C-alpha cells in the first residue's frame, strides 16, 4: 500500500519532462500507478468482502502515538476502486482532451497524479493525523488544479475560494481529531471504532468539529458555494475531483466514523437536516443553469446532500444504501462530466441555449450520456435505480427522523429527474429556432473512458447482488436488524417503487414546466452565496486595513516603546502579585573582576546609544555592545558562544553599513528633550526587568540540570564539544527549524530588493560615477547587437579601463575586478589585505567546520567565517569582485545546504527514526584512521546554508544597491556640462 501511494508522487515529479518529451501521450504513462492500485484492490476483493483487512504499520512519531498506518477494509476497498479506477480513466481521457500545445501540460499532469496519490492515502489512512495530512494534500492539489489557467481572474478566484473554505474546514477538523484522540487515548481509527470513548461534552465537541471539516469538503450547505465555482477548472478535473474523488472525502469520513458516533449528539440531526437542505437547494438551483457543467455541478451538490443523509443516518441498511449510492454516483456523474468535455471540445460551447441537434451529429456521445443520465435519474435496470430503491426503502424502515429525510429525498429525486432531462435536452435535442450546432467527429479513444463508466452502470444494475458481500461487510459494523436489506435490482412492487414513480413523474412535470419554474426560481432567489462570500472577504480586508492604519504609524521608536511597555507592564504585574523572588538566592555580581570591567564598559556603551543622533554611530555602538557580550562569554568560559557572537556581530555590522548607504546620515525623527527623557526610562526599565526575570528563573530551578547528562552523552560518543553536539545531534530538530527559518528570511529580504531575475549576466549598462575612470563602467558595446559584457567576460585590460595602446604596461592589480573602481575609491591596503586573508579565512572556516566535534566551531560559525572572507573581497573590489569570487548563485548554496541537512535527517529512517545518528569508522590511505558521523554531514548542510544566506544578503544589500547607485548617478558628460 505504501509503495502504491509513493509511486503516485514519485512519477508525478517526472510529469513535466515526460510531457515535454511525449506530449499528451505522457498521460498514458502517468495512468499506470492508479491502474496498478485499482488492479491491486480488485485482487483483495474477496478478502475485504469476507470482512478481512490488509494493514501496513510503521512507527512514525512514537512519542505522540502517531504512526504511518494504512488499512484496507470493505469501505476503503470501495473508495480505492473509485479513486484509482476513475482516476485511471480520467488520465486516459486527458490524452485526447488536451493537445501537445496546451500550456503547462506537465504541471497539470503532475498535480492530477499527485492528487490521485493523496486521495489513495486518504482512504487508506488508519491514523487520524495521517488522514489529516492526506486530507490537506488533496486541498492543496485541488487548489493548483482549479487555478491551472492562472491568467484568468475567475480561475484564481475560484481556486482561492475552494482553498479558503476547505482549508478552514480542515483546520477545524484537525482540532476535532486532536480532541477525539485525547478522549480515546489513541489516534488509530480502527482502535477508536472498535472501542469508542464514552459520551461526553468533549466528545460531542470533537464530533461537531470533525463534521465541519467533512461538510466543507463535500460542499454541504452552508459550505456548498465553492463547488460550482470550481467548475472553472478543466473538465477532467471536474470529472475526477468533483464527482468521484475529492468531494467524496467528506462523505467517506462520515461513513467511516458513523458506526461509532452516530448516536452521539448532535451527529444524526445535524447531518440529516443539512444533507436534506443541501439536496433540495442544489437540485432547485440546477434547474436554472444554462451551462452544462453548472447543471452537473449543482446536481452534484444535491447528490452529495443525499449521500450525507444516507451515510449520517447511522444504520445497517442505510449504511448499505449509502455505499451503493456512493458507487452509483461516481459511475454516472463522472461520465456526464467527461461527455460535457467532449461536447465543449467538439463544438466550442457548453451553453445549452446554443446547442442543437447534437444527438444526430454525435449519436455515440449521446448514447453514453443517455445511459449515464438514466442511471442518475434512477431508471431501471441501471445501478442508480438499485441504489435509490435501497435508499428509499431503508429510510422508510428507519426512525421518524429518517422518514422526514425520506420526504426530502423524494423531492430531491424529482429535482434530479428534472435537471437530468434538462441536461440531456439541452446538450443533444434539436431546439426550435436554434440552428444545428456544428461539431467535429469524436475519436473512439476520446469517448472510451466515459463509455466504460456508463456501461458499468448498466452491468452493475442487474449485478447489484454481486456487490452485496463487499458493501454488506461495511454495513455489518452497525447492529443488524431482524430482516436486513439485500441489494437487488428488483424487490417487487412496493412503497419504494411507488416513491420512485412519484419522483419520476414530479421530475417530468418540473421539466415540462421549465418556464414557470425559472420565473419562480428567479422570484424566490436570495442573494447569491458567492456574493456573500465576496462581501465577507471585502469586509475582512477593510477591517484589516483599518486596524493596520490604526496601529501601524511607520514609527519604529513608537513600536518599540509600545512593545516594551506592554512586556514591562506584564512582568511588573507578575512580580508584584506573585513575589517570585522569595527564596531565590542572591545573585553574584561577578565570578572574576574581569567580568565586572567588561560588563561596565558594555553598559556604558549601551547608555551612549540613547543619545546618538547619527545612524552610523548608533550601529557602531550597538556592535560594540555585542562584542562586549562576546567578551563576557569568553570570561565565563564559553568559547563556542563567544566565537558565534563575534561572527554574528561582524556580519551584522557590515550589513547595517551596507544598508545605511541609502539612508540619511541622521535619524529623521527630531525628538524633543522631554520625549527623549520619557523614553529612556522605558528602555532602562525593560532591560532591568529582563535581567530580574532571568535571575528569578535561574534561582527557581527545581529539576536537575540537563548539562551533566549532555556531557555524559557527548563523552559516550567519543566527543568533547558539548555545544556543537547539542546543535547537530541532541537538538538537531531545533537546528533544522532554525535553518529553514533563516533561509526563508533571507529569501524574503532579497526578494524585496530584487524586482527582477536574480542574475548578473544580463544587466543593463551601468553608468560610471562622477570622478570614475572614463572606461571604468563595463559597457554593453557600441554595436546594436553586441552582447552585454560582465566583469568575468571582459579582458583584464577592459576591466582596468586602460586607453588603447597601453596594454603593454598594465597596473598591478591585487584583486580580479578592483580596477573597475575609480582610483579615488580604491584602497591598495584593503586590496592587499583582502588578497592575503581570503584563502586563509576559507581554510579557517573549513577547520572550524571539521573540528567542531572536539573543539570550538561548528557549521554556523564556519559559514559566517567563510561569508566574512567573501565580504572582504566585496569591500575591497566592489560588486564585480564579488561576482568573480562567487561564480554560482547564492541560492545554490542555500538549497544545497537545506538538501544536505534534510537528506541526513531522512537517512536516519534506515534505523527507524528521523535524525538517527550513526558513525562510520575506517582507514583511509595517507590519512590513517578516520570516522564520519551524520552530525558532521548535518553540520556541512548548515555551513552551506549560512554561507548562501550571507552571500545572498551581501549581493542584495551590497551589489544590488551598488547598481542602483550607479544607475542613479549622472553621466560624466552631464557633470562637465
């Protein structure tokens, strides 16, 4: 089971290259994983029909009782056959629906196959958390598929609406899952169903929250607005996601949990009322639609309400009818959507007011549509008739609430018959006054997928008893009545058949009275739910803007004062009320007089920051406080922390300086002396409060310190550096999270500066600064078609800007691109120093990386050290020097670092858990005895990531700003003029 799911995602990664190579034929290759899943499910039919199960279990997060647990039983067997079988046919259908010139074909194919894999995992999941993960994956892939044509506003809006509704429902459901798992003591679904927790208020709340997620997924009122708008997606998406797969997920979840929770308040009334209401509203709205897809979309909403009623009724016979109706609905609704795509493809329109005479022009397509439509209208001898007979009879034999739901079901069935006739008449009938619609022939391969599904309706109608064992195995989870219902095509003339006849007659009358029905519908129509949703979003946006305008005034000092005042007030309140200092040992002022001297100097520098008016001076003073803190770490005997602090402060100060080049010399806000005196106490009190809180927290430690255990664990592995071991082994999860946040922050910062592609190879001509050498700027050439020149494409003489004829006596350059700077902007001393220290600093960074097991160092410090080496070359030679030093994009280092760290973490799965550590010991030629541990590999990833982040920031805040300054500078000719 796990292999089948993973195969979907693995092949989806290659969808784009397959589509580029084979065009639409790639869909036939991509159909192999769902086809294999369908074949595998068929081989397990006898086992699941007999009440057996197939399980796969892997301990994933044992501390949280979350497992990779998959389980195939009767209900999962049915859903796998639908998700995989219909998915296979839809992928085959796509090979004819699209052509090789379709935009983003590979992305669409990959998303569709990945969705099929997520749906397969959803119906097989036997763990609530795992089910939620696959649930949200279907939401994400549905969003991508609906928004496939993202250049159309309607597609973007529909995709966002579907994502908003279903994702909010999913988050609500997650809270319900957590409550349910807490009440049951396990997240294993099969265990919860076998031994459900006793009724309680918490359990009722969990049930309601879970049902919110299920109802939003299956488009049950009031969440039904997203499904009709999702018809903006390509027709294959509508046939698969919105008829056979995604929208069935909510019904599936209801059916899965019904055996254990149908008696929990308010399960049954909530589902019966909302399901019945959805069935009537959806069917009534379908009668007013003129787009064939919208007729089917609102019909799908109506049918989903019917399925919710049957699955939520929570009885043996209704459970049997629900599973039969789930199968029947997929087999008749999916081919109707596919036929709609064929009609649109052949004629160029889906407007039933413009279609006429297609029944004669496309008789085979019409026959398939009539067969599927007859099953939707529940006409014998089709599967739809057998399933609806079962539904009517089981609801009739149920409780009072079931019989009220039966009345709504009969009315909804009449509406189903009416909109079925409207669909078939609108698509294929010849209409008076409308010319016959032209249509090109439909290839057999194009019609085959819907034909197979429609024929299944015809075969499984008389063959309904064949389904009894499988569907009955699910129904057996409910208490069986004295005379249980059995699936069959014909049960004789009885009340159920009479109700069906009444529904047919009512549907025919509604269709014949379509004119009055439309007028009544428009007269009774309330405000569109879509408009209500749009109004709510607009109101939310306006409220957010007003709140933002109220609290965001653009004054950083005001933000800091507000934040510190709130934090300070909270801390003072806790200190006054609880008096936590009672029993806290008095703090020692220092362990050594050196600490006192460094601390006093650091505090003095910090106090000087309060009165600074120049930005550069404030940065220098703030940096000195950081260096003072690093000296305190040295005095305290923490070299790792001191080394990290020194590197961070150095890089931070350089970054600040680079930013300050584009900012005024003085702070723009002019504060009066009174305002400055008011803010100083807030800053001082904030620092004092933090110090007091740290003192109290340290003094109230009750448990044993973890330091001794960590030292012992580190020594057990033959290591000495405890800090580095904590970062890359004992607390590697934290480091992974921090690495991801660091990479995301760097990408965010640089994205705000880079408005175009991150490349130095195609820059516009850069104008020289006033006073630069006349040829200092690298030009794009005098000819119209000359390719742009860069620092590493130009010769050393062009880079140096020497006049023609002076090539024989070039100036000595210590750096590759330093000659691109104007003479007065060059520093020979800085160039020499940068040249001399560059390689030693890089070697030092590698040493700090590899020695971290036993000496101060580590990937983070080593990455910052390497970054300082490249910063030195940039400061000495400018942006062209940086480009010459680093030929690769900074994002490559960041991506490789994340990949290496993640791969090392996942490699631990070989031993059972993520980030499981191992060490290799061996002997290398010329090296001698050596060992390599996963901690070192993980640290190498951190090294590359930090180096990439530093380079990205320097290129954004340094090189990019340099280009902006150069472009904004006047030409030398303009200055002389």
